[in-house]
C-alpha cells in the first residue's frame, strides 16, 4: 500500500504544468517574503555573500510632461506653419458680456494668456483692440503698421474700425484694401513721425484730420486718442488709435494710461510676429537657395536651360511680373556689351524671349543693367518715373507692359568678376522691392553666378574638345602647300587678266585646268595692284593661293572651283560692273581673299545637317556653323608659316582686314542674306550711290558676297545647266546619307527620287533668291545689268524644262488655267519676270548637243526688262 501511495503522488506531480521564466519572475516580485524564507532555509554562505554584494538599483524617475494643448513653436510645428499645414488650437474666448464684467487686472490676465498662446499677430492685435474698446469705452479702434525703407516710410492700415462686435475678417485689411498714410500726414502720420500721443476732443477742429473716410461711410468722428507703438529699441513699428468715447465724452488721462499699457503688449506681440515672419522668410529663402543649388549643379550641360531655370526660380521667389538675365560678352573690351539676354514675362504665357542684339543696344532696361555693371553695385528703383537718369519721358518699351519698380543685381563668378545681371521688374502686389527682396536676390545671385560660371566652363571644355577633334581632322586631311607646288606657280608665266577673260560675266572655268585656275587667281591679285600696293612677297602670295586650293575638299560642288568662280565674279563686278570707286585697296583685298576662302574645308553638307548630327562644328558655333568654320580655317592658313599675305600691313590695317574678312565670309550664309535684303532694298530705292556710311557699305559688301556666291545662275545657259546638276548631285549625296545613316526622309531638294523636279526647283530658287538681288544691283549700276539679264534668261529655260516635265493637259485644261491666270493677274501683281522664251533644252541631252542646240537657237538678251519683284512667297528649292 505504501508503494502504491508514493506512486500516486509522483504521478500527480508529473501531471502539474511547468511555469515559464516570466511567470516565475512575476511570482517572486509579488511574493518577496517567499524569497527571504527560501534563502533562510536553503541559502548557502556563498550565495548569501553574492547577494549582499549586489548594489540596489535606484528606480528611474519618469519625466513629467505637460500635455496641455498650446500654440508654442517647435521644429515640427514651425515646418508645418511654413508649409501652411498648421492646425490652429482653438482657445476659449470669453464672450463680450463676460469681458465687460471683468476688472482691469482680469482683462490683463486674459491678454497675457492670449500673448502666450496666440501665434497669429492679426488675431492677437484684434483681441487687444477689442479689450481697449471695453476698458476705455471707445466706439472703435484701428491699427496701422510701418512699411517702406527708412527714406520712404509710410503707414498701412492693418486692422480698421475694430468694434466690440466686429470679427477679424471684417476689420482686417489686405494689400488690395489697405490705406496708405505717409509719415507726417494726417493724425496717424503725425504720431508716427513725432512719436507722440495725440488726444483730440473734436477731430474736425484739428487741421491734421482727414475726413475722407467719414464722407465715404457716413460715420461722424469726434474724439480721437492716437498713440505710437514702439519696439524694444524705441523705433516706431505702428500706430493705434481709438475713436469716439461713449456718451460723446473725451478720452481722459486714465484712458491714455490704459491705452499705453495695452499698446506695450501690442508692441511685444508685433515685434515677436515680425521676428517670426523673418524666421519664416529666412527658412523659405534657405530652402529656395538649397533647391537652386541642387538645380544649378545638376544642370551644367546647357547654359540656356540653366538660365531659364534660374529665372523661373527668381520670379517664383519674389513674385515679380517680369524677370530678365543679361550675360556680358567678356571677349570685348571697353563699353559693356551683352552677348545674350533672356526675358521671362509670365503674362505672355510664361514664354522666354531672347532679345536681338539691336534691341539690347536701345533697350532702357538693358541700359539700367549696363549701369549696374559699370557701377558694380545693386540698384533698387522704387518708382522709375521719378528717376530722371533712366526715365526721360515715357519708359514704356512694350505697349502691353508698364515698368514701375526695378531691382537689379550684378552676378559674380568665383573670381569675383561680374559676368551678368539679374533684373526683376514690378512686384505682383504693386509694392516696390524692399530690403528683404534685395537681400534675397543677392544671395540668389551668388548661386546663379556659380551655376553660370560652371556651365560656361563646361561649354568651353566641350568646345575645346570639339576644336581638338576638328583640328585633328583638318591636320590629317589638309596641309600647307609644298615647296615644289609653290615654286611651280612662281615660275609660270601669268597671262593678263583680260586675256584670261576674267573681266567678263560669261567667264567659264570648265575647260580650264587646275593650274590655270591658280594662274588666274594670281592674275587677279596682280592686275588689281594688290601685290604691289601691299608689298606681298611673290612666294607668299603663290604659297597662300596653293594652300587655299589644297584646303578645299574634293566634294561635288563646294570645292576650289566654286571658290575661284566666286572670286572671279567679285573681280568682274568691281572692275567691269563699275563698283571699284566705292572701295579702297584694303577693302578690295579683303573681298577677293574672302571669296577665295568663303567655303574652305566644306564637307558637302549644309548647316542644318551639321546641327542634326551634332557634329563638333555644331558644338563650336551656334549660328552660321559652316561659315564660322570657313573663317577659322582661313585664319589657320594665314597663321601657317609663309602664308600670311597680310604680313606687311600695320597693326591697325591688319585688324581692319581680318574684321572685313570675317564679315565677308559670314555674309555668305543665306539666312543672313534674308535678314539684310530688306534693308538693302530700302537703301537702293532711296537712290543711294556713294555708300560712304560704314553701315551702308557693310550692307553693300554683304549683298555683293551673295551676288558672287550664286553667280553661276547668271552664266550662259550651257554653263548654268552643268553647274546646276553639280549642285543637285551634292545635295542628293547629303540626302542619301540622311536616308541610309540617319533613317530620315530628306527634303525635296535633297531627295534623289525627285531629281526630275530639278527644273521646277531651279525656278523656285531663282524667284526667291536670285531675281530680287540681281534686280537691285541692276538698278544700282547699269554695268551690273548683264547679270540680271542672264538670270532672267536662265529662268525662262528652266521654266521651259519644267513645263516639258509636267503631265500633258488638254486644250480645255489650258483654257481653264488661262482663266485662272487672268483672274490672278487682276487681283495681284506679277510674281515672276518672264522675258520672251526663246529656246527649250531637254535635260537628257549631252553637253555637245545642248551647245549645238543653243547655237542654233540663241537666247536674245532682254536689255530693257520691266523689273517687277515677285510678291508671293516662293519655296526655296535649290541653292547655288
């Protein structure tokens, strides 16, 4: 039985569940007496000693947090306030009945609570004024704040006509509704200026009182108590006034004491609010500058994109109507010249405008920016109409925009050198720019300068890489003429220019050899006395001529032959055409050299192609890509040993001839021709013959370069026909590259699939480009009329070929077309010059057949042609 009982007890113990460690710990914490009893019974000496060595832990005191809601400024609350996401904590506001029953001390207690818990200065000041109304038994009160610079300070109404029952929204004035009071004017203005209290028993008896508000509202102002509000430095920051003591009474000395005491708290609240507003503005400015810095150092590959980003940030930060950035051309010395300007006018849809160089010279806004660069100081103009230095008469440059205030800040680079100007015009709220705006834009301009400088450095690095690439390509392809080539030309007999036919408009180089073209070039320089007058060593002129020829690539049309023909045409119009009296020897030298160099290193592709493939040349030059390269190549040859044909010139003459050379070569860009043609026509129509003014003479030289560049269109028909196909083939080669390598469809004039339309395209080219310019030169000098006759005859021949290529029409179709033409002639002037057609030449005839055909049917030149310039816009289809 005994064994059985023990077994039962053991089974019972085994069946009881085990306690976890946490449960044991919790049990011991709740039963400390058990621990003591257990240690007494079972604790060993070693265990007791270990326990006695343990130092008791001091209980950690939990911090006491004040959980009462309050409007204090913490980091998170400040951030939410700046972002406009702050949720206001509603404060218990006693009603008016309760407030009226309170004593002065109790009201001050309420005021102190408001100051301690209210962040919004408008709400705080509204409460203060209402409390003052209660204590002084006044009908209403107003608060004015000081605004403007120290030189032009004024008051603006912040809270107006606050009564015991008026709400904040009813009394608060915005920038649109605020009343402006200059210092020294009216009662409030006098108090602000004199820093003195004014207590008036009868307002209408005081000459300082302005009753305009009474007239508008019908309210009768009688007694006024007006006091200044000062900050801790004693500077006036506002003015408060209470009006009409209850019972038609007057304000007492006790009222003044209460009013002054309240305004002391009001001054504290305003000062704190201004400090807080400055903190918010500084925070926003810092955030803006950080964003700008990120943007500036992210966008460093394109200056235009960077400037546009800068302008958008500046306009958004200072809320102005217009923003401009001017960049200085540091390559020029002397007067300040802006290389480029950007204009952002949000009312114009936020579009960016790039003013022309001519506009920058006459713009008054640019003149103000120029003054900032010269003076190296910021400029803040509150009212442009009051600035005699900048506004003599109306300042309106744009009929749709009126300039009022201007803030200009110089932009410095890392070397503290002015590289541009930021200009802001007209704040959106109508106020002038203040000191805070100036400080903001000054900090803004520091980052702007760094960004622009870095971007310019990046672009310069890219240009240097592009120059290196171009230079390596040029060096691998071209070189100066070899000595044997020079000696061969030097030892040749050079015929007279007359014997070579260089004075004639019908000159044809096709039968000539390469050596004969070189001899003819030397003949032109010799017979024009250039070699003699400028003391050019004969070996130098021969080496330079051979080097120029060698630096033309063997492309289909824009090669040495084309350059030689252009120079021969220039020689002809100067001497045969009768233009030589208009120019001195140095100008003639520059024109002939410019013609020979105007297409140096031409690749057989146009400017648009270079830009499209983003070639190194397109990276170097933003406009007139190939023409700038031709000029640079010309300078490279001149700088090569033994090739400087200008070596005997004085430094002044050298400067002039290089400038004329650049002008001549760049003028061959047809884009510039279209810009200048209208001005030249105006001069010709006015009967100008002397061209003594530099601007007019430069315009004449530019037009002469175009006349010579496309002169193949005036040559005898067999020459013109041959050259036109050379031009077309070169264009087709570019079109083939666009098809095969770029995967693009070329324009019609470069599409080989449309080569049958060549006659039609030639007619379009002649009408759009050639007829107008040759007509003007024929009017300018009768000696130039053969060129106009030549282009007119060639137009007729191309027109005949174009008509042969058109689908056959029936007699009825011809009659309908004739009726349309007659109606068109009645409503519009003729669009093309059509001398009588005398021959039809088929394009598939060989050259010998074409010559025989032309001999058998000679074109009769129309010596007296009725010149009528086309009015309609004709598509340019061929470029000669």
